[in-house]
C-alpha cells in the first residue's frame, strides 16, 4: 500500500495499523480545522460591515417612503372671518389636532399646530406682541416662522399649509 493513497490519520501517521477505520473514510486534520487566517477574518468583517450598512440604508429609505403621509384638504374658514378677529381655531388633519390660523399685521395668513412643542399646552395668539404664546411656561413663538423665541420650547411649531380660494381657506398639509 502506498502512503500517498492513504490519507493521514488523526495522529499524523499515513498507514498506522492502530488507527480506526473511520479515520481513513473521514480524513480531517482536527488541529488545523479551527484555524482562521487574517485574510479570512478581514474578509468576514468587511462583508459583515457591508451587510449591516446596506440593511441600515434599506431601513432608512423604506421609512422615508412609508412616512410620506397624504393629508386631506379641509375648509377651515373664510377670509372675511379675519375682519372681526385676528385668529381662528380649527382642527387639522384630524378632529383631535387643534390648530390656529393668524392674520399678521402685514395681512399674511399663517397657520400652526396649537400644541406647544414643550409640554403640549395650547398656544394662543398674543396680538399685542404679535407672537404665539404658551401660557403654561411662558413659551413664545415667532408668528412668521413658528420658531421658539422665548421660554423652554426648543422645537418650532408644525406649520399648516393653507390655500386661499376666493373667500374660503383650505388646509392642505402639515410641515413638520
């Protein structure tokens, strides 16, 4: 019998008589079986990192596509209402979302969510200072941009897009 035709046994001997028969059927070198080279390790880490990065990007894109809500158009009032008062209250996009529309001294119509971004108190229009005011913690917001200008709020109010069609005003969307 030739030593090249017999695979080595577990103890390294090619034709040992005391090696079990199954060792010749399954010639695995156990000592070198668990060895991982640096190249294999770097390849594994690189492919794993690329896989995780790809999965994160897929998650971001999917969430952006899913969170593009379509808001219904809703009539919120008329322009003639602003002749008697500087602000009107309405609900948009659902009946549980209070909003406020204000006519600035320059005549521009703006609308915002009425929920303060600090602790969800209702904001009101302060006509004397021309700002939106939260009486809970003395927070105030710029009337043109909805950005906080005083008090504890740090985020701007969500803006409600409004369109004027003749004398009627329609809410068409929310800008967060």
